[in-house]
């Protein structure tokens, strides 16, 4: 049995072992015989395609020699795999498994478009140069035929797909083939819009414009521009667990009937934003509007809707200002929990409306979550429901105190006992393992790393729409150096919940790990807008993009405000000071790092001279070597022993900011 791979390259297995071809022409000969298994290939055509420069007799002699060599390479006896049929050569179809045949079958069958996207791994016989122009002409024509068929099938399927996971897979597969396929860009923009992932939708729009200009030299279509205008219109998918909140229509206090639309639109957009936070179940706007006219009071609205929390507000336009007020009330306990007042100029209202929605939504959920955590802490563990266990366990992890780690894990396991399908409990266990693995349990690295990965993967399997589960899995994969998969899950997390302030803060770090510090800086800024009263650990993450962008003064200023959340923070401080030429401060920071390393990493043992540097390289999984060189080069300047093999071939930044080659 022959197993042939022709898409994206060429390889073969015969009787379960890889085939090593004596020459490229011999490999090309097998490709001609197996592209359509069972087809008769005349000797004259084979000779002409592979030995066109030879006379007919000499070409046939070369063909006989090529067939003999091919049989030897395959370990094939006479009339075994390769058989004569008059003046033709044939390999029986039942003896061949070929990826092209599988692709053709998937294209011909209805309902197998997903298989098409998976099977098409690249152009036909890509990279196989037989040194014969007729063969290359044939290869190009066949490759174009297959590519056109796959592109057409994906395009047709995409036109019938909705805004779901299937359309994402189809669009991404189509863009891999045709980067300027505008319909694929549009489909991804619609998916992001449906999820309220405005940043992702905008980035897709920008990719579309760039691809159209680069590949075709044209501008985007009116349909794409219409999608661009709709980017700031988020919607949501509701969650079934957690507390229930209703957003009442905001009151327009401007006394201008022409402006009443904004109060209504703002409340609807705020409802959509809140719906993407899984800690909440948000009543649909249509249900609120159906109940509100028939209820005597806001409390009655809440009771009819089964909502514990009510968000009310007002909008007033007057003079050069628009004032918006929002209030959150716990109807059950009749407590006022939170309020916010925002003032904007009328000319900025349209441009700022969506940013305003995001800011209120992000801040509201943080405040609401804190209230729920306080409530959960007051209850005995035996009475906690699954989501309350999750909240309480998460609050313990956020303290960063090692003594709370075990209690948090126990709460997550309690949540799973109450609800075995609760994805957040699996995510919490992954986070607990991750925190120990990446920050504390250096003596149990393999065990905790395996636990972090296993629980995160389980969380995503239980709930593919859980942004936190995708985020944790993405971070674990980065530490495993699986950057492509890690970036995929991190992007999915951001698309599912782009206004989670805590996640945006940590994306500031992951963007840097992936070599995108500008995006990291933007994520840190967004997190600060969403949660202006954030915890001090936000500063530690915000410092990373500044360091990776070479703004060491800004990095140091932010790090100065951050608590010691990681053992390598002083290493970054030392590197920053050294790059600035502040060698006294650099050495002081390096001494603090060495002391913390001996305390937390080697547990009192004197480390080997190169051990701290190798540890830094291990726990800072930068995708780009130059980013790791920025850190290691800086601590080397400060006085740390950094082996050359960690920096070989990478420019070594000097204190003055110029690059000097590293000696090897």
C-alpha cells in the first residue's frame, strides 16, 4: 500500500515506511502515476514530460531506468505496485491512498466542506522541481485547478454560513488561499460584530483594506465600508448562570424629543456589553421594554423579570455638555451599590458613544463582582453554589498569597462537585496550577504545568464560549512555546469578551510575549479606562510593553507602583536601569533579584553562576529572540552571568542604546 501526500509538498510511505527517492525525477514520476490512482499513463507522455530535452528513444530509455529506480526505492517487486498495461504504466487505485483523491472526494460530496479546509494543506507538489518544463507546466495547471475548486467551494459555503464558528473556519481557510478574498474578511467582521468584539472587527477591516491594496491595488467595497460603519454596535450572547441584572431604559432629561434616541440606544448597548460578562445574566432589552410600561415601580420591574440588580440612568443635553448618570441597585436588599457620572461635549458624542458604553460596562461588572465576592465570603462553604465557589476562590487567588492557594483549589473542586460541567471551576483549577507553576512551585514545575494545561483544555471543551477558559489556555500554551495555538486562544478570548479589564491587563503581557508590544501598550491603556480604580498589580503588566518598546523610564515608573507579583520583576528593573546607563541602580536591582532567586527558586541553595539567566530565559517565553535579548542583554550589563548561547546571533543592546554584536 502506498500513502502519498501531494498537497503542500510531496512525500510517500510504502508498507508503512517513508520512501527516500534517489532523484527528483523519480519522485516526479511517482507523482504523475498517483495523482489519479488507477489511471493509465502512456510511456510516451511520461517520457516527454520528464525528459523533454532527449530524443524519443533516449527519453524512453531514461523512463525505463527511472521506473527501475522507482521500484527499488519503493521496494517493489515486478508487477507489484507498478504495472505495465500495454504501452501504459498503471498503479492500481486500490493500492494507493492519496490526499488529492481524498480532497477530490470531499469536494464532490455535500456537507464535507470542513474536510476540504483541513485536507487542502497547500498547493499541489509545492517545491517539487523535476528540472523539466513540461512537468512544471502540468504541475502549475493542476495546482491552479485544485486551488480554484477549493476556493470556489469555500466561497460558496461561506455565502450560506451564519455568524458562527463554522463561518470563522471557512473564512480563515479561504483567506489562507486568497488573502484578498473580501467576502471572507466581511464574514469575520460580521462574526466579531455579532460578539461585540469591536477591536477585533476593526483589525479585520484594516487587514482587509491592506490586503486589497497589496494584492489587487483596489479599495474596499461599499459593503465592507458599511460593515466598518457598524463596527461600534456590539451585541451579546447571554449566560445562564450567575446573578441576573436588568437595564432599564435611560431617562432623557434634555426635553428634546429629537434626542431621545440616544438614551434608548445607550441602554441597549450597555445591555449588550454586560451580556458578555459571564458573571452576569442580563435580561434582554425586549423583555424589559415589555414589562416596564406595566410595572408601578423599578422594584416591580425587577420582580417580574426575576432580576436582583437594576441599572438605571439618565441623559441630559444642555449647552456645551452632555451628562450621563448611571446607578446600580440591589433590589433584594434595597441597597444602592454604585453610581457614575460622565460629562461629554455634544460634538464628541457619536465618536465616544461606544467607548462610553465599554467604560461603564467594564467598571460596573468589576463593582458588581466585588459585591458578590463580599457576599460569598460571608457564607459557610457548604452553602455556596457553584458560581459562588468560583467567585470566592478567584478572590483568594487574586490576593497572590501562597497560603490562600490551597483554599482556592478546594473551592474550585467544591464547585465541580456541585456542577461537574462548570467550565469556570476547571478554569479556576487551571489558574491555581498556573500561578504556582509560573510564580511559586519551581520544585514541581512539570506537575503544575501539566495541571494548568489539562484543566484549561477541559474548561474550553466544557464551554467553548468562555473567554476566561480560552485566555488561561492561551497563556499556558505560550509558556509551552506553542505560540500559534496560544495566540489563537488569546484572540478568541478577546473576541468573546473584549471589555474584561483584568484580561486586557494580562493581554498587555501576552502581546509582548508574541512580539507585539504596541498592541500590549494599547491593551494596558484600555484596561485602565475600563477599570480606573484598578489594583496596583495592573502597573506590573503595563510596564512590560514599555520595556519591550525600549521606553525604560516609563517601564521603571510603572514598575515602581507595582507590588512584587513575580520573582523576575527586579531583573526587569535591573535591565531597564542598565539600558539607561544607571549602573549603580542596575546593580542594586540585580542584587535584589539574586536574593529573591535564592529565596524562591533555589530555596536557599547557592545557584550556579549561569542558573539565574537560564531560568529567566525559561520563564520568559518570548517568541522573538530580540525581545529575550533585550532582557538578558540588560541584566548582563548589570553584572549577571549570561551565557553566550542564550544570546548567540542576537544584537546585544548597550547602555547607550546602540546595538553591539555579542561575542560567540
